[in-house]
């Protein structure tokens, strides 16, 4: 009998470089402080370049704010969500996406998150071709309010690759649920991807969303829904 307990994942360490006259540094520092309090980071080293100018050369930094979370570096103004995403990547088995090599079947949601954001969408598409069920991990990211723009752009490429396929059509109920999400970005994406299903069963979700959006006078969502309805009309005539 194995009495060894599973060792919990260690939260990553963070380093931040700032200056006293940096406009964006206070908000980034506040976000990192929140992550320390929540346990998303194990430690935070803050270096003021005006007091420690050698740090700029040491870290090869040209501007502040600059943040490193384990191996992930960010510069300029950052949202809390972007910082949290890098922390998730760092906690994902010490970046096993880079180390797993031939074991691509072992991808996790965090792996897909990294690959989609990093412009390696082809690896995600290959994994889904090998196992259609992995599209559910993309759906998890689609419905996550913490998913950043670069990942969402990658998700769009995935849906374009598999537009009209049977397993994309099977996602219509899940996409329909996302059309009622409180986050307008997620609703917009869901309406857009329903138009890629090439299946008339998506139309009721779009019409319901159109009625709701007209009541709210949400012009951007209305335009997306009308585009999707037009696409479905063309594919079903």
C-alpha cells in the first residue's frame, strides 16, 4: 500500500520591476498583491529600478511595468486575468506542454490555453483531429471569463477549421447555453460560432438571442446574430 500523499502543486514565484513615475505600475502591483493573498503566487519580489538600476540590465528590461511569473514574462499594462492565466500555465506541471514531446494525447485545458495564446493553434487542431472529444477543452476556455484575447483568437481559428463538422454540430446545446452568459464577449462568441455549425437547429438560439438583444439595444450582438442567421440560411437552402 502506498501511503505517500500527493504533493500539491507549488504556486509560482513572481518578480516585478517598476519605477516611481510609472503610470501603469500601481495597478499591476495591486493585481499581483491580490494573487499573493489568494495563493495564486507563492512569493513576489518587487524591484524599484530607481533604487536598483542594475536590475534593468540583469533582467534585460527596456520598460516598466515588467513582470515575470516563473518563465512567463509580460511588459506594459496587464489585467488581473492575464496575470492569473500566466500563473495557471506556470502551475501546470512545470510547463509539461514543452516537455511532453510525443505524448500529445495528454494535453490539458491549461495546455490548450497556452498553445492557443502562443500561436500554436496547429497543435490544438491536430489533437482534436486525433480525438474529437478534446473540443470540450476549447469549450471550457470559451466559457471562462478569465480567458484572454489571444486565446480567444486561437479558439476562433479552431472553430473555422472544424466549421460544419458533425462534432461541432453536437456543441450547439452548449453554445446555446453560452448565449445566455453574463459576459458579453462570451455571448458574442457563442452567437458567432453557432453560425459556423451549418445546422438549422442553431437557429432558435439565435432568434432568442436576437429578441433579447433588440430589447437591450445591443447593436454589436445584433449584428453578429444576423450574420450567423444569414450564414445558416445560405447553408440550409
